[in-house]
């Protein structure tokens, strides 16, 4: 049984949870409270020296980290249903869309960056939220330009890891109050994705540790 | 013939240049001066709506963006010599090492982030350099913990995209004056990588637009 090390708020973990659901791979989740610094504990650093979730463990598998590396591993080891196109050009486009949100926007808003903004520039909660909103919004500008009119998926109307990453980006968009009115194509794809049961069940607000979820 | 759209300082473009060199793929480079905002021009946005280099064009190929997506495309279309291991677990580890530098550190130091720090927090050049140095240093802490003693490559002593990304990270490390003394394993791998002709020839400081390079 795979073990997914997670934190309910983590957008990167949300991506992995969606993909595991879509591929029907059974997994147990182990929640770590990153809000109290659980990821700085030596025991956790053995799992991931970078002190971040997600990390995926199972049997003889060395703990895997980084959402994209985990999704590619899942694609190779559990290819059905595919979350990458079959042609190299399509795969490149899907991966670039994934990275447009997950690498160009998300790393800018994580807690360690907020902590550094506070320490180096005296950023407070309001400024930190404005910073995050800016980057989530920036990610949408380039994204909107790459979606087809009327699209319900990011690429060729087939579900892919680009959709997985866009869903996680849109959770951040909602969290930081970015207005989607300027981005109708993104909004349409997002509405379609959140209606998929495997995406809905994986949503951060439904995970253990979230404010409205009862502890076990 | 492939066309690589580039800017001499770009660490992401450096990664693609190394991989093209290693695989012996002929390409022409087209330099864009990002320091004067060439990436904001409508013509450039047609190439990459995100307004960033690298972008790779060729024949009927839709322009490909994002260094990792381009490297994966190269690996699929020009598999020799391989820059990913043959087993899924090894591939996952190499990809996670790549992302540890290219996604967790590099997006934090690019010009658009520096511009936002200046606008939102009044950051100046000194503060901007301190910010960049912090993130390049942070990337090294987690990296050092994942390298084997005596290693000359990032993973299993075989050249991979993890080495490509580490070389680009180390160019940033040098640019921002981060001391490598605390990171002897990283320093050893780096010294070994920069001695490889395909890495050396791709170095940003040797590219058109760099201060010591004569214009054509």
C-alpha cells in the first residue's frame, strides 16, 4: 500500500491525490501539520531532506518527492487511464502547461517564501496575501492565452496532468480571492474539472486537518 | 533545424543548451534581450504567452516552452545518449532532483520576481541579490543531503537531467556569491560537470549578449 505524506493545505499534495484517485491506486494518507513546523523535524527530513510534502512511500520504494516527479512515476507504473498524450509534442505541451502553474507560480507562494518575505521585507499577512494573489493571477494570464475557446480540458479535450495542475492553481486562486472574470476560458475548464468526482474528493478543504473536517 | 530562443543570462535556456550539446542535436540560437523587455513584445508573446525563454521551434513543431518539458521532449525524440535512467524509480529521483533546483529555487529569483519585490516591498539591488542568494543557498542544503560521498554525478554516477539542472543552479550560486564551502559534495559534482565540454561550451558567460562576448 502506498503512503502519501501530506498536509491538507498543500496544493502539490492535492495534485498527487487527484492522480491517485483517477488511476484508482489505493493509498493511505499520513497528515503532517506544516503549520506547526512538522516538516522541520529530523524524522521528516529523513523522508524528504527538502522538508516538503508530498512524499510518496511504498514497500521497497525510496520515498519519492516533487509532485511532477511523482505524477510521471505514476504514469509509468500505472499507465491507465493515461494522464499524458501519446505523442511527444502533445506531452511537451501538457508538461509545459503543468509547469506554468506548478513551477512558475506555486513555488512563489509557499510558507517558506512567506516567512522570508516577513523576515527580509517586514511583510505581514495582508502583504503576503497580496503577493500570493499577484502570482496566482499572473499564472492565469499566460494560461488563458493557451486555452481553446469552449474548452473543458487544458489540452485537446482529454484529461491530463495539465488539468491536475490547473485545478490546484484554481484552489489557490480561490484562497487568495483572485477574480476569474477576466479569465473565462480558465473558469470554464475549472468548473468542468471540479465536477469530476476524483477531483472533488481530493479537494484540500475535505482533507484531515482542514477546519471543517472532524479529526479521526 | 531547431531554433532555440534565448537570453544569455537565462539559466533555464542554459539547461536546454547543455542537453542539445550532449545529444549532438544541431540548433541555431536566437538571442532576445530580456534586459530591455524584448519578452514583453507582442511578437514574442506569440512564441510564448508567458513571455519567457527558453522556447524551442523547428519545422512544424509548435513552439515548446519550459526547460523540463523541452528536455523530456528531447529525451523522447533524441534518446541517445540518455539523460534519464531506464527504471521508473531512478527517473523519479532524477526528476525530483531537477525540480529541487529548477522549480523550488530558480522561479524565486527571475527578473519578474525581482521587479515585484521592488514594487511591493521597495527592494533595491542589494536586497534583491540577498534574496536570490538566500534561495540558491537553500536549494543547496537539501541537495547536499541527497548526494553520495565522493560522487561526480547527481545520481548513480551517470549523467542525467539532474546534472544539467545542478550546473544551472551553480551558475546562480556563483553569480550571487553563495559560498560552496559548506556543500563539499555539491562542489565536487559541480567541478566535474563544468569540465565536460558540452557543459563548458553552453555556459551563459560565453553566449552572445554576455559582457565579454563580441557581438556578431
